[in-house]
C-alpha cells in the first residue's frame, strides 16, 4: 500500500511509507490537526511535524495533544522549530516514560550513510547516540587544534575532514585512500580529454576531469585498475553487451545491468541498486538474461512481491519496463542515457573503467 501511495504521489517508496503513516495518524487519531490541514491553517509538512513528535504516545495522549495544540491561537504563527518544541513539551508532560523508550529505540537505529553532494563531493552522515557523536566531534576538533598550532596551513574544517578519513580507513593520509568504484565514461573522455561527464552508479554524474583525476590518483598510489568494455548500439548509445574478459569482478551480467540502470528502476525511486532482479520472475518463466534484468533497491524488490504488483519488459531501446500497481496505475520506465552516448553512426565504445582498491 505504501508503494502504491508513492506511485500516486509520484514520489519514492520511502516517502510513500511516510505519507501512509501520517494519513493513518491524522484520520484515526488527530482529527483537529486534520481539520486545520484541510482548511489550510497547517501545511502538509507542519502537520507531519505534529504527527512525528507524538508518535511515541498512546492514542489517548495523542488525542489530548491534538486538542490542546489546535486550541492554541499561536499555532498559526509559530515557525516549524517552535511548533516542534511545543508539541514535544506537551507530549513529554503527558507521558515522560515514552520519551525514555523512544530514546532507547533510537539507539538501535544508529547507522552511517553516504549521499551525493554538488561538485563531485559526498555527504558522509552518521546517526549516533548523543555521547558518541559529541566524543567524535571533540576528537576531531582536538586534532585540528593541534595541527593548526603546529603550523598546518589547512583550515580547521579541512583538518577535521582529513583526520576523519585517515582514522576510519587507517591510511597515512586522506589522499592515499584506494579507490574502489565503477566509473562509466566514454572512450573519448578517458583517453582523449573529452568533455562528456562520467557516471558513478548509485551516485550520479561527475565531471570528466574529476574522473580522469581519480584514475590518475589510483595509478599514483599503486592501486591496480583495469578497463572493461561495454558495447553500445550505434545511434542510441544503449548498452547492449559486456566484454567477457573479466579477471577480478564476478557477476558480469549484474555489473552490466547496474551500469545500465544506475539507480533503482522503480518510478521516482533514486535509491542505490542493492538487488539485480528478474523483471519476469523465474517461477513465471522469466530468464536470467540481460533483457529480463533490472536493478532495484532492497525495499522496492520486496514491495513488488506483494499481490497485485506486476512488472513486464517492453520492446524498445533502453530496456523499458512497465510497472503496474495493485490499483491499476501503470508507468513505463527506461534506463537513463549512458555517458558519452554516441551520435548516429558511431560504433563500439570503451565505456567502463573499474577501479579497485589493491
């Protein structure tokens, strides 16, 4: 159901799960907040804040917060931060023990994630318990203060970032980290300083100059790397084959599908690919073949197993797949255009460079 909601809203399945939970809470437990949302007093986001901050309460206590909060005339002029603080105060007053349980549960949800940032950068984020997060920042701040006092000309933030990389990876310097990633780029961009951007599956496009710099850095640091050729169709650039001469990376077919799809193929989901999935399941006669493969995130691969969901490969370029929800909504998705797709008349391209940490 959450995935069907996401389909209807043209959002990711993760967002669909969130909106389904908000809707259930508003309709079943917070009628006054729902009323303010319907009249335009609250935006969808502000209603979500109220639902989120009362999620740990019982139904009775949640309704009490709903009544008290919506009777306050100041609600319409509060900022988002003020609104969240007010809801938390009311919730804590009604059930302090629930906040303790919420904190204990939050500790079990600690994790580290990576997502793209502009200009070839990334956001490395860690969700940690309060004491551990403060300890990590304090250690990096102390390292930066010591380095600056010794005459290091890097900024405080640069020293902290470099120290984080060095301590996590065990490398002597931040720049010495071995590169282990796919770089999909045209032969012209790799060998002839061409301008076509490269692509890192699951991350997105990166400037050609940065891609060549990654290759050069890997070579300078002694990281072993090799070229694997992907064959593209003249005129369209669609990936149609893979060089079979692979020495280090098993699962060449999965690698080709991941390079083709780049991110999860579900409409409006741009999560990294975790599973190589059969479009037509094996139990329904689907073959383990390039034309019947697609890259999906873990959540979408599980969702499509629910009754009523259907995926079918369709004819045409760029591996079209039609997704149909249990309510009958259908959407056709195609693999994105690969970097340096050739103009009509161009033939085989050397497109994929695999850099692997030695």
